[in-house]
C-alpha cells in the first residue's frame, strides 16, 4: 500500500499530482503528454506525499538524459528531440517505494 493515510491520502496525492502535471500539460501543449499526466496521478494515489520525491527523481533523471542528448547532438537538435517521460516516472516511483521501506 501507499505511504498516504488510506483512501483519503491516496485521493489527495492523486489530485495534487494530477493538478501539477495537468497544469504543465495545459501551459505547454506537447511538453508533457496526457498519458504522463495520468501516470503521475496514479503515482500520487499510490505513494501519497512521497509522490513529490518520486516525481522529483523522475524529473532529475529526465534532465540528465536531456543533458546527455544535448552533449552528444548539440543544444539546437536537443531542443527539438522528444524524450518519453513515463520510464523516468516509473523509475523514480520505484526508487522511492524501495527506499522508503
């Protein structure tokens, strides 16, 4: 079970996570897909407050991957590259779940 406090913690985590990522999807269409938004909501429901750390780990991993693409192909080409976020969300969630114990 998640690190929230039962069903209410799961709902609050899901709503907060969905609100943050849904807002990002609306502000910059094409920047984050709605599948990623839904996945973040599920992570919020499963991990509750720990979802903040999971998404932070996911974004850090995505940023490192983006930096690697920029280093290899140049900044101009990296800005137009697409990078799936779901694997980073899954990895960040798994890392937080395993480390939180």
